[in-house]
């Protein structure tokens, strides 16, 4: 396998460029320098220290529009997940409607306690 440049190593392995360069300078990872002064790192040496990134195909997908056609078992899991999310949203909606109805009843009670807007103000002192 060809040796990697630090730029390629950063893309393949879960490590920042600064961390990789620090590991090269302190000897945690062994590498060679070319005549031009560029680093060339053996992938086995990187795998010894760092874990490779998960490929995009290995990442699980949960959004319905991201379900691929060649994975039939995944669609039922997404359907179940969507059904659970829908049930939760419906329960939250019902709770909000109850709360709104309670607030509306309280507001109606308060409106009944207030005097009508055209009523004359009540005088507290008889003189």
C-alpha cells in the first residue's frame, strides 16, 4: 500500500493535522521524509495509533428520504421510527390543546369578572 501524506492521513483517520504533526515530531508515529522535505506515513503505522473514520456507507440513516432501495430491512425500521415519532407528536399536540382549552376557560372567567367597558367607575367615597 502506498504511503500517505499528512493531508491524506487526516482525511482517512480521525485526527487533526496539528495532532498528527505533533505525533510525528515526538516520535509517536514513525514516518519518512522525502528529498523535498515532505512526510510519507505508512498506513499501518497510523492504524496502530488512530482508528480510521467510518465510511459514509457504514453510517446508519434514519431519515426516510435517505433509505436506499437495496436495503429492504432498513425501511421497516424507519417506518417504526416514524410511527413512534408520529405518536409522540400527536400526544404532545393533544396536551397542548388541553392546555389551550384550560387557558381559554380561565380567560373567559376573568372577562366575566371585569365590569363592562361602558360602565361608570364606582365611587368609593360618598361625598
